[in-house]
C-alpha cells in the first residue's frame, strides 16, 4: 500500500475488549486499499499483543496518554490517505460507513468534514445525528436517546456546525492547515471547536446520515472519572468561546460567559463544601468564635480557631481547576484567538443564523439565567434559543 485514498484513525487508551470489536468491524468495512492506524495512548505493550491477529493495523505510539485530541493529530500526521476517518475505539461501524463518508468529501472543495451518525449499542436509540452550541461554548447532541425511527429527517449533504469525533471524515490537508483538534483540549469539545473554526474559515461541515456506527459511549469518560471530565468540559467550553467568537459577538457575549462561570463557582463553593455557611455570614456581625476566644483568654486557655471553609467537593474542585487553568494560560488563549481571527472569512452572524446559539441551564447556579441580573449581562447578546435539559434528554427517559 503506497498511496491509499482513505486512512482510518482509531485512538485507544483503555478497554481491549471494545477495541477488538471496533477493529474487527473496521477491517470488515474498510476498502482493501485503506490503511488503519491505531494511535496507542496506553504507553504499554498489552496493545501490541492485542494487534497480532490484525495485520492490517499499523500502530502509532504516542508514548503515553496524550489525550484524544493530540492522538488524532498524531494519526493524521502519520496517515498517507488524503481523507482521514476518525472512529472511536468503542464504536462499531456499519459496513458502508467508510465508503459513504469518503464519498461525502468528494464534492465541493469547501466541504472539509463529514459527520456520520451514532446510535447506542443496540442500534435503536440515537446517540448523535446533529448538535448545537450554547452561548458559553458548551455543546449538546440533539435528540439524544430518541428512537432512531423518530429522528428528524436528515439528508446527505445537509450542513452541520460540527461532526462528532467518534465518527467523522476530514480532508487531511485541511485538517492540518486549519490547526486540527486543539491539543490542549485533551478530550471533549475538540470536535465542536474544530467544526466552528471551519465555518469561520469559510469552509463547511456536512452530514452523511447513512454512515452509521453503534457507540458504546462513556468508555473514555469512565477512564477519566466524572469530576475530571467536569474540568475538561468547563475549561474547553470557555476556550472554545474565547478563541472563536468574532469581535462583535465577543463583546456581546463575554460578560454573560464570565457571569455564568463565576456564578457556578460561587454556588458550588457556598452550597457543596464543609463550613460554607461562614461565607454567608455577615463579616461585621459578632462570630461565636470571638466570644469563645475572649473566655479562653480569661481562663488562660488557648484561643479557639476561627471558622474554616474546606473545599473538598469534587465538582467544585473541577470548576476551580478550570478557572486556574484559564488564568495561567490566558496568554496562550489570546495567541490562539489572534491566529483564528486573523484567518476569519465568515462572520459569526452568518454562522449563528444557520446554527442558532442556545442557553441551557445545566449546573448548580444556572438558576441565575432567569434573573434580572443575568438578563442585563445578556442585554447585548444575539437571540438565544432557551432549552431545558429535560428537552434534550426527554427521549432517553
């Protein structure tokens, strides 16, 4: 194999059982001249043993767990094909998926990525067919959990803001030229950031709903742990908005983005941590500990310590970690924003006319979204579609 048209990239960290299932499906579905690249994020030798019965698979050693985003980049850099197909290691592709996604990129040059469709493992419930962006950089899959036969109709070639990285095809040169997935993201929202960036650069992402994979889902998240995922979600959402919003929308939305972030942090600190009542106490009112300290001095007893607040709630810590990362990497974020905005070919007004931004109360503290205070922060914002979590996940319940 010298010049394959298609390279299939799988990034793997944990779970040899679902990896073998994914590779078997890929080998059965891949065209004969396609190459299959397995980016090894394990840093160990167990994966090599697992690959012995898979001679078509070429291993790309990452040297450790570099994350999904950087792992995909390593795969693309090693790929020989002009089209690269990303498939999650916990996804089982249908026989026609590689052919359909490769063909989707054979059309207009401005189409740089194609989104496949994901179901749950049973094939009966939707996992990803389309998605949307919130005003503060978060994203959700639309109609998640809905019965496949009840999904909104979709045609090949329909525009999408982004493709899900678990099953998407990209033009190799365009992927690298446009910065690919941001390595800093490690995992989560790297595909959303990439898709929005393509529209900014005057390109397009389209759907190929006939290309399907059954997705186990959660395998990556389980390896991170729930609260580490929280850190990645918050950090990456902020970075996505900060880097990609054009000047007009940056000014109109950034006050609310900061307000939402800080409101969540304040709510979590004050309601989910030991001693948090001290934060709600009037600092000028007499504290019980002061009276105890006066008595202690009278009787020659060591003074009692003042009230303490202990931050030990994992969700709070995840938010604070994200805030600290943003603070320490502010110059890095600014440089990335400058690079993206210098290459902008399409204003966000055009993008959001196609893909309206939403506002979705998600975290403790998001009750503020309905307050007069927060309406003032959003006073200059573009129209936002108000959506409840129950609407997003209603089908799954």
